[in-house]
C-alpha cells in the first residue's frame, strides 16, 4: 500500500523548510518501518521507489515546482528508472535520502537519489528520468522552469555514466518484443 500518512507528513514538514534552488540537494531523513520490509526482512524494493517519490516531492515543494505545477497543470511523470542496491536496510534503520537534479536535456529531467546508512555508506542509488507533461504532451524542462519559476535553467554537464545510460535506453526496443 502507498504510504499516504508518510506522504502527508512529508508534505507538511517540507512546506515549513527553507526554499532551495533547482541546483541544490534536498536532504530528508526517514526510518525503515516494519511495514516497509519484505519477507526477507529488508526494505522492499518497491517501497524504495515510493520513498524516492517522497524525496522528489520534497525537492519539488521546496524548489517551488509543486505549486506551480498545479497552477499551470504541468506534471512530472517517471519515464525511466535505474536502481542499484548495495547494502541491506532492515527495520528501524535510520536513513538519509538525498535528491538532486543531476542533468536535464531537451526532453527529460534526470534525478539522482540515494539512501545513506547512518555510517555514511550508500545503500541504494537511483537514477530517475522524469518527463514534464502539459496537456498530455512532453514539454522541455527549460520551458517548464521558465513558466513555473520564471527562471532560466543553467546548462548542466552530463556525467559520463548518465550519458551511457541514456544511450542504452535509446537502443532498447519500444514497445518491447514480446515472446509468445
């Protein structure tokens, strides 16, 4: 089940926090609760995606995107995800989540999100490709930033590993070739 109470709490507390720019990193803290774990006693991989949603919502709220999206009817939809799991997260473990825009191009925003353990080790890293949609059509992130925040996005250098992921995604067949 989607964490609605956690989402409401996140929205409330992030609305009280200082504003950030689109180039800042949003940091939030959370606990892995017993209802977040799977049958192997660790953080469920699907729940990780829900927690990353909360990180992007907090980022969007603090950066001023969230209210603007409602005002202008622009939406941020996940268009691709790559997740790397490296350390086990068990119940009652305290975590730090960092969310930032790592790159953008003419079609997508690319968010990097990480979950850090108390000792600073990265347990999970995610790369999210986010589409900004207006009237059911993809719009350029620069257009959305100008419309919602009245700011010009500064050019960003794409990290090499993100370039390779983008290139790999371009080569992936769509729709997928389904076997019978």
